């Protein structure tokens, strides 16, 4: 846990509009714009030039890696309407980390690996900008996120050590590879142990899978998950096109609505349901865990979302990656304009912000009380 200082193309039924089939999603990768951002700080925003040093007043500690990976930008931004220069009164569920300039954070997140970009979004390459921007502008200055190793074609630019991990409350493991279908990362025994120790001491770990068609994609994440008794199966894919039984999934950019929540798994499933508070899924890899709590299953009890307490920390594994796509957060204007898709686009049938609020609050454990969202569609604890 972080050290704390201070108190503070296939043709759709709609007019020839193209969208990806299951294999096209994976076999036609596109380059997307990758944003590295750090969410709202408690004081005036500072921006560092790509690969450069952090400007005066920006968050220290988090920005120490700003020159890695061939020009990664570090951005901090103040949430609209926020004027406080330290932890808000009464938000003392856990200590805020503040630097000498008064920049404070409640929940620090690091995403490791390539971000998803296989989705559709008007027939082109999808990205995760909406997810990143949402966490940047809709968390009332309580959360920050940094990306590492996210540039397609680049080798990983971090080593899992105690010093690296202690800067973060939550680690997200995405596609742990140089590029699609090649350069799958491996980790040393010391790195596996460092991550395990960090979790046991209170860190929160989130993993996803299903990024490409190569089954080897599960190997690096399984290596890191091994100490926790959780793994992804290399095959078969969970969610396939034939699972779209109403022939309307093209309206949601090809994703299949998932609402197979375990209703007794509070608080992770709180305020999610099988109608208008679902998430979109496509492909994905089955999860194996003998002693996990189950958040959601598919068909014959295939595990889609599982989690467990590990020492003082928590681990959450999700079988898919579409919960990060812009198309799933915002919907697609092409389909929103079609009468056939009325009230069935991703922005209407999914509530991904609720999903991520629940996940972040749970995985951060007892220290998550200060994490807040400005989005009024999210029902908060």
C-alpha cells in the first residue's frame, strides 16, 4: 500500500453499417489514442510535457516514472467545481496522501499493460478514452490513475518491486504483452513475490482478459495470479456471437448484454441488475478459482467475475475487457440515430460506471471511504 504523509467487417442489418465479428475484433487491430492521465488533484492542475519532468505542484512520487516508455504524458486536473486544497472535512476513512504543494489523493491506481482497442465504435478502432476521462473528471478529485507499458509495440517499462507498488492502492493488469499476438511478458519470481506481498499487506488487484485470439495471453496474468489461486483458462471463449439471441447486439457495438449477477454478492453487485444496469461482454476467457466468492456467472456456471480477500488485501478477476471500451460507456452515434436501435444502444442498456464504482470501492477495502463519483447515475454507498 502507498506510504501516506500528512493528514490529508461484417454488415449489420442497418443500411450496410459495418461492425466486427468475433474474429474481426481480434484480427484487425487498430492503433488508438492512448492517454495517460492522473485524475483530479486537490489543487491547481499541472501538466508535464510527454517524457518530461513534472511541473511545479504536480503530484510527486506518482510521477517518478514520467519519462519511461518513450514519451508518456503525466496529467493532473482539478475536477470541475472542486476548490478544496486538502482532504474534505470528514473524509477520514483513510489517510489522504498530500505533497508539500497541497496536492492530495485518496485512491491511486496504476494500469499495467496494453489497453483494449479491439472494439467497434462506428466501424473503426475502439479505445478506452471514455473510461480514462471518466475517472479523471467524475471522481471529485478523489482518484488518480497512471498507465504503464500501454504503448503498442513497446516492451514493458516497469518492474514489480516493493518501491514501485507502494505508490498505489490499486493495480489493474490488462494485456501483458508488447503487441497483439507477440511478446507476451514474463515476470521473475521476485516480481511475483513482490506483488503477492503488496496484496497481502493491503493492496487491491484487478485483472481482465480476452484481449486477443492467442491463448498465450493468459500466461503472464496467470503467473501473477498464481499465489492467489486464481487463473484464466486459455479457451474456449465465453461469449460468442450466437449468444446474441435477439439479433440486436449490433446496436451496442457488437457486445452481448451481461446481467448474470450473483444477487447475494453484496456490495459488488449492489445496484446492478439484468435489465438497464448490465455491462457489455464479448469473447473473454473463463476463470478458475476454488475458493473465490462469485460476482457473476454465464450459462452453465462459467465464472465471469470472482474475488477474494488475501491477507489484508483483495483480488478481483473479470473474464472480459469490454467494460473499458468507449463504445460501451458512451454508445455509438451511428446506432443511436437508428430507429431500430432506440433504447438499445450501449449507453441505454448498460451502466458501466456503477460496475467500476462497485469494483474500485470493494477492491480498495476499508480505505475506500473517501472515493467518490460526481456522476448522479451511480448509486454510492
